[in-house]
């Protein structure tokens, strides 16, 4: 990936109202330490080349960026942000089930389940 492409990508991520509400609910269920955040990562793997990961974390690294909405925080490391810049994190409930979904403008294609993508 060239430096030019990375520099042109937005360096922010949006949280939908639905995602913020679900994260807040999950935080109450986790009973984590004050300052616990949802960490979103991108790693190699999945059926399309890259996959999303979600976990709770109460630590912030030097290369982490924090995005907030309605009192909840999402933390994303700088490398993952290169692939997530401009994305929206949403929480969707339908007849099939419920899940966090990422609308990622950097993804050229994604798998049927939405958990992996290619650039």
C-alpha cells in the first residue's frame, strides 16, 4: 500500500446510534473496569483476505485512536485504521440474528457474512 493512498483516506470512524447503545449494554454485562472500550481490529485472514475483530480493552496503546459517541468509546490501532478510515460501525438486528456490521468504503469486496473483506 503506497503512502499516498494511506494519506488520502479519512482517519476517522463513525459509530451509529444503534452501535453505541449496544456497546453500552455490553459494557454493563461485562462489568469491566472503568474506561473499558470496544477494540476493533483488522487482521489477515477470513475468506476475503482481512477480517474484523471485536474485543473489550481497558488499555490504550501509543498508536491507538479513540472514537466516541453517546458516552461509549471504540479504540482502533493505527494499522487497522489504515483499512477502516471512513467506515461506519453499526449494530443490526433482523430475523436472522444481530451483529455489529462495518460499512467500510475501503473494502472492494466482502464475504457473505460480512466478517471479512478485501482491498
